[in-house]
């Protein structure tokens, strides 16, 4: 009987001691998410798009070109303004979608 009580107490103590540790691990794993998301404004959305487009399309991508970013339902829609664009003579367009909260690139393409 004494052994059973001692095992029960040991198990209870282990549970009490491990629950706070487990909750701290989960909290640390989530990390910090800014209040306004990782992509809070138009300038940040365009900067991310340029950083991703440059390795794909090379030196043709210039930060001085005209880009626009529109936020709808938590998604940034970034494109090169066609009238000024790299691909405007052929009707093409650079395009990207970025999640405002996480910064995840959801879609990217060029129509040329």
C-alpha cells in the first residue's frame, strides 16, 4: 500500500513539474508576431517583392521603376505598373501576393 501511495505521489509531482515546462516550450515556439504583421505597409511589401524578383529576373529589376501594392483582406497584391513597366511593351506584368501577417509569399508570376 505504501509503495502505491509513493508511486502516486511521484507521478503527481512529475506532472506538476512538467506542465509549466511544456507550456513555456510552446510559448517560445510561437515566437513574436508584430501587431501590424510582418508586412505592415506598402513600402515593405514592395521591398520584399523586389528582393524576391531580383534573383529570378536579374538586373532588369530596378527599384526606381514604378510598383504598386494594394492591401485587401490581409493580402498584399504587388505589381509593376504596366504603363511604366519592364514588360509593358508586350503587355506583361510582374505580380506577387504576400500575406500581411506572416510575410509568406502566396503567389508570384510574370505574364511575359
